[in-house]
């Protein structure tokens, strides 16, 4: 199982681990206090998104953090000051040579809560959107150009629907970049 390549602070919150028949190994590590999620809910979102994307074998770790932690990772890894919504760490730059999708997705629950309030949907839906965005990055999608962003947004809508979630309530802006 892919483990986060950064230290995680210990908290009392349990982590949810699940695997399905498609050989998706999903580890959700909760290191934040701003948003409570039903146990196993986010792992289920990941499984459904991976299946809809046609990914049969995956090892994905999702780390839920606060803005302070994601801002530190954002600065350390991407050279950008301040928090962001999601950062993805792919385990293989050019795609998985053995056919296994591996990587870590770090998402800010604090940002999800703030943005959800501003756009009028549930914080857990916003957080699921961030994780689906991260899955697409692991699968090779990018959002550096307008055409890439359009393709990625269209695929996000498909994966949100596969996870039983409504489409994002507004057009998405480009992500923070170095």
C-alpha cells in the first residue's frame, strides 16, 4: 500500500481502509478536525470513481488535512505560498509500468468547508470533488491549458455522478501553480 511520503500527525481519529473486487486498495487517513465524515464514505467515493475511470488495480492513499498542513506541503513541494484544495503525488511519473495506479492525494477539509459554504453545497461533496480531481491527476489528466481543463472538468462530472454526487455548483478556476 502506498503510504504518504510525509509525516502524519497522530490523532484519535481512525483511518478507513477498504479493498474491493477490482483490486482497489484505498487508505483514507484523517488528520483534520474541521469535517466529520461517515466511516468508509470517502473510500467508497474513491472506489466508484476508479471503477468508472476503468482503473482495475490501484493503491491510493488519501490524506485529509487542515489548511496549515496543506500550505506547508504546497510551499515545500510546489513552491507556492498558502493553502490549496488538493495536491497529488503520483508514484510513477510516466504511468504505472505494472498496470497499477499508485499515488497519494492530500486534500484540505478546511478549504472544502469554506468553499462549500461559499458555493452552496455540502463540505463532504466539495472534499469528494477534490479527491476525484486528484484521482484524475493520478490517471494522467492535467489542467495546465484551457483545453486540458475542459477535458478534466468533463471527466470530473462523470466521476462525481458515478460516486452518486451532483455536479460541482460552479465553473472551476485554474489551480494555484508555481
